[in-house]
C-alpha cells in the first residue's frame, strides 16, 4: 500500500520479467515513469533474474529482459525431448486431418504433400478473423510476412511441397514463443482489469520515485509513520491519543522541513513522547541513526528499557551509552539503524568518534533533554561542545532541544539556529500553595503580593508533637496518604531520613495494615540486596509505607524503592531535589520542607522542577504543591514565585576556561580546525560567541591564550609555524576524554607505574584509575586508613613509597601528631579510595565495605561506577601511546571487573539494562543463567518465578535482553562480513 498525496494505492506483486514494449503501445501498456522509458516496477519478493542454459550461471539483473524473438527453450526442452508426448501429439494431428478430409468428401490423402489447409493442424496459428488485440494482430502479420519471405527465398521448397506442414516440435516451439510475445484474445472485462492494474502500476511507480527523491515522504497516517507505530504505543504504553499541543508541535512546518527546534513545556507535559516520535520518523523514514541525550545514567537505563520493545517490533537497535558501556566508534550496521541513548559525557565521546571516522552524517537527529543544563558547569560545556561540532560538521543533522524551564530562549535560538515552540499545557491542573505559620496561601499572580489567602490550619497537636513537628508536616501528609501519594522534598540527605522517621512516629496503626504483605516482600528484597542487611531507617519506615530517597542509597535500594512507590506499595518519599530531575515519580501532593537546597536558597528552575512532580496524569484530577517557609524568608519567596526563570549562560569559560581548552584541543585533533582562523570560525558558532561572555577580553584573545597554554602543556604544536596539530599526548588526552588539567598528572602516574608495576594485587592499577574528581569529597578516617594499611601484604605496602607517601605519614595522622614534612594531598586521598575499591573487588558486599571505611553506601557505589568509567578513559588514553602497551590488556579486564563487581556467572545477566545484582541472583537461581535464557523467557513465567516483579517490568526486562542479544548478533555478523569482503585497498592485478 502506498500513500501518495492522500491517494492510497494497492500494488499487486507482479513478475519482474517483462516482455519488451518497444512495439506500438496499446491501452494495455503500463504508463511509463516520468523522465525515462517505461520500466517494470521493482516489487519486494519478486526477484529479477536472467535465465540461462543449465550450464550457465543464473545471475540477478534489474535491467535485462526477454526480447520478442528470443528462444526461451534453446536446447533444453523437456517436452520436446519426450518421445511419448511427441508421438501422442503427432497421432492426434493425423486423426484430426483424416476426420476433416472425410467430412469434405476427400479421397486418398497424400501423407506428406498436397495442398495445405488453413486449419490443417491443431497447433496452427489462430484464425485471423477472430477478435484479437492489436498486439496479437501485429504478431500474426509479422509471422505471415516471415512465412512468405521464406517461401519466396526457397524455390525448391515452393515447388516441391513447400506448403507441407511443419514438424510438431517446430510448430509447438513457435506457437509457445508467440504466446510468450503476445497475449491470447481476452474479454473486455479482462482488458479493463489489466488496464486498471497498469494504471495503478504507473501511478505507484511515480509515487515510489517521488518517495525516493523526497526524504520527508510519509510512510503512513500516524505523523508520517505506519499505523503500526500507533498500535504499538497503545499496546506497550497505553497511549490512545495525543494531546493537542503534541499534534500541533509534530505538524509544525519547521518539523516537516527538518529545521532545528526548541520546545519547552511544564514537567509531565508529554515532551518525551514527541521526541520519541521524531526519532522514530528519522529512523524509519529517512533510515538514519538517532541520538537521545539524557542527563543521568538512571534515565538512560530507564529509556533503554522503555524503547527496547519498540526497537524489536520496528527492527532497529537501541544502544546504551552510559558508564563504561558503549563502543567507539559504533559498529556500522548494514540494513539496520540505531538509536543511541547516552549520557552527556558518552554522547560527547560518541559524536567525536563518529566525526573522526567520517560518519557523522549517519546521525540524522540529535535530541537533548533538559537543555537548560547548558548552564550547568563542566557538563554544560560538554553539551555546548557536542552541539557546536554537530552543527559545524554535519549540516543535515537536525537538533531538537527540550526543557521544562528555559530563560533566555533567544540566545539558545541563535546558537542552535532553531525555532521555538512553547505551551503552558499540563495534563493535570497544578495548584501552588505557600504555608506560613498556620495559614495557607495560594499562589496568585493577579494579586499584588502574589498570594491569596486559602485556609487556616486547625491541627490538634500535643505539646510534644508541636515541638517535634512545628511545621505541621505530619498533618499535611496525612491529608493525602495512604490513599494518594506524596513527595516531601528536604534540603539535606540527613533531613530526609529524619523527616521519614518523624512522620512514622505519629502515624496510626492502620497504616501498618495497608498492603501489608507487599511491604513485607519489599523488606525481604531489600534484605536480599544488602546481603542480609537492611538500612535501619528503611526497616522502620517501610512498614508504614514510607521511605527516603537520596544519593546515599545504593542503586539496588533506589530501584526497589522507586518500583514500590510507582506501584503504590509506598505512599510517601522524603527526598532531595535530585529526584525532581531524575526518574519520573509524580505525586498527588508535593511538599517543599524548606526553600533551601543545602545552604543555598532555591532557584526558580529548581522550584519549578519540584512542584512539577505534582499531579499524576490519568490518576489525579488536580495536583498540589505546598512550600513551607519561615517569616524571615517571606521576601525571598515572593521574589522566587514572581521571578522569571534564570538565564542559561555558556560554560566554556567555567573553571578557568577548561571547557574552551578541551574544545580547542579536540578541534585540532579531529582536524576540524588547524589554524587560528579556522578555530575562530568554529567558535563563532558557539553559545559563548552569541553571549560574548569572555570577561575583560574578546574571543580572539581567549582563543590565542588557550592555544599558547596547550602548547606549553605539550598537547599541541605548530608543524610549519602556522598549521596546528596535536602531539601524541594531546591525541591521547582528547581520545580518552581526559580533563586537560589532569592529562600531565595521569601521564606521570602511568610512566612511574611502568617502572615498578605491582601485579600481585589490583591495588596499583586501582590507584591509577581512581577518578580525580572524587578527591574533593573524600574525608579519610585516619584510624581506618591505618588499619587498612597494616592489613596489606609487604608488596602492597611498598606501593605507598612508590607514589610518594611516607610509611610514617598515616600512622602520625592516626595518632593525631603533627606531620612536619610536607606530603602531597592528592596521592594520599587517591590511595584511600583505591583501598576502598580493592576491598570491593575482594568482597563485593557494598554495605560491609561502606561500614568498614565509614562512608555512605551511595558514595561507595558512586566511587565504583566512576572508577569503571574512568578506567575505560585511561584505557583509551593508553591505547594512543605506544609506551603504555602493557596497560591495554590489564585495564581492559579491570574495566570489566569494576563495571559489575559480582561473580563471573552473573555478569551476562547484569549486562541487561536495569538488572542489578540482586535481580541477577534471582534470575540465576531460577534457571535463567544466560542472556539467551532471559531473551527467550516468558514474562508471565518470570513474574511467577521471581518475587516482587511486576508484569510490565518483566516485559521490559525480556525486551532489553532480546535487544542486547540482537546487538551482539549484529556485531558478530558485521565482523563476518568484514572478514569475507575484499579489502578496499586491494592491489590491482598486474598487466598481462
């Protein structure tokens, strides 16, 4: 079925081997394609082949066809080689002639001579008096002329019985050849049907030709996608219809013309669905890859799980680029497109890898979620760098940016050369309130003060309860829970735990009965994930349906808490502001415990993100947010509620211009800019240029200063005095995505490691891959430090001297003595974190290790995941420097160990997005011991075999496993194809 200009055409599958149409055209001749001679429409499933004799090869051809005069049988004719068949045909012919002679009253008939009658053979040509189409009449005329020509050119035959009958074999062959060249007489209805089909074929051919020329041609009724996509969204997501703003956005002229677009809406407005539909259009219609950039690893894994089922149904790959996962450059897929879902850091590395391989044009669409993070320090600089490179190098790549909160949208439009679409739509009405003392005010922009009185609180608190809960959080919470959900945002992690416990102290016993069995199962899951240990706070709060949520939880604990909250097992979460920017966990009521994040007053962007979680689409008719404030903060809150969203500024100059240094180094290394003029041309397309943020200097001076600094650090050199190029160290730095300020330090650590690399333990390698960025968060417990040092082997203790830490230093610090000799702080802190990683490799019990080192569970897990990511960076750094060849194999294995930090048999299962250690152990115990087992599992059986697993989660898990298995199979097939295909640089054959 082809949709062309609103006309739906059903194209029949026809044989691709067509007879020549070079003779006079008739009403049965298909209408030719525009701009050329008529050719048959190539239909899938109807291969065009050239048929040859049995000793010849049959090869495909899309251009060679049979001619009218071609002998289709040649020397291979099974009918004519069968003597029995020929005898029967000959006998039938004689019987027919004898009968005719007798009817005419004829006497003895000559067997081989005599006058030949027009109807003397069953196999003779049809009577010309019959009604024949013009094409057959033409064939008859040509046959008659050919017969006369032969008779006139052969006198002996004309004189001696030239009119005698031809052999049955000759007549059979000639008749069948004629049938192949001209159709038999057909009825008027049949002729009309063939004419209609020919007309459809002609129109379809033009439609296919137009679709090939127009990359934006629709494939179906659902915003240019097949209706199957709409059916899948309904079946997999429960989405029946789109909101009006989504219709309007998808039908924008700039979207149809593939121009860049920024669209901004409130949280939970449905922005992600629009982005996914646009990505599907790019992959299915234009057959180009897509890149979806998300800010956090958890969001990437959630999106990979959600898109895996669509990828399987629509035949495209969903590839995860987060943490240590991702291949650079990605494999080139033959016949299948990929959707890359990546964090900010991995997206930057992916774009650079595609650019270096000359494959950036394969990227058709790039979508950035939370575009306002352009103003977020070093991560904002990476986003700006990535977008600027794509715009500069690949003009055909479309960029879509989306965010709930955007301030200076004009600057971003100029930077991205994009149009802007905005709406204040929310699927659920949001009512914002402020609580001051015992009064509740509704946010009302029409009032001069911005607030209008709503109600007076009349909670009956005892004196002890008033002292414990002066802000009436318990009363505000119990108005909605447990029948509805509630989020309480707290300023610090410790406050989250305290608030959760405080609320539990004043809840009634009936809360314990609400979904009692499911909460008990949640505690069992938490205990299994903690190797028999459960956080005391969660052990107390979960039976009441409450929990806390912040970065101090492990990934396993966060996953279990989030799933239980989404399922309604937990009705309240006390959380930090990071939840608002992370996974989507809406609530009926959102309470802001304080207008502060740590010690800093709330920004408008943070406030809008938090209150945007109020209201669950399809569940609640209204969402409420309540901001609790003290009288001293009244003026600040008034400004907060009325102020516009904060502006977004370029971060390339953040941290003494580290972002600009890294950008210039990569541009020179990728040969995008090898002169000051080319670099300046590139920088003129950045947000930094648009906003002119170079303090006390212009952009040209900042560029020259950066190049000089890179030369001083021996990362860049001038080859001929003008052409800039990277040194080996510079190439290793940008290829490994290593911070420019850490490049020399890392090089020195690796060089010293070569002199005395300790291979009897992982300690030395762990020290080399400990992330520099986490040192600022490290506060060693010196007694713990000393105990860990004394428990090391003598060879491991020698490591301290090798990295510049005196043996007595840790002992003196533990004893509280003054250390007279100055010791560098960085090696001391890195060694402490390396000891934590070593303990995890020896015993992956994260809870026990965090207790041993007096660190939070969340920090220990962050250290582990960051070390795995940095280890892959150091590996790529070492691969670019020949002297570091010993590290290549060692770091490759260490990256794998750090990425999972579990027993070897669980690693294949943990490769599936969202499958963590406890879930992997459950799967393994249930008999699902490999990726293949999981990919072929029945979700219903999984739900029965595994505890605390919901049907939707099981379906996503199986789909993710199938997608991962498909990726591995495609990668292996790609290797096979590359091995079997001839090399492009194969030397030509020598001359004869």
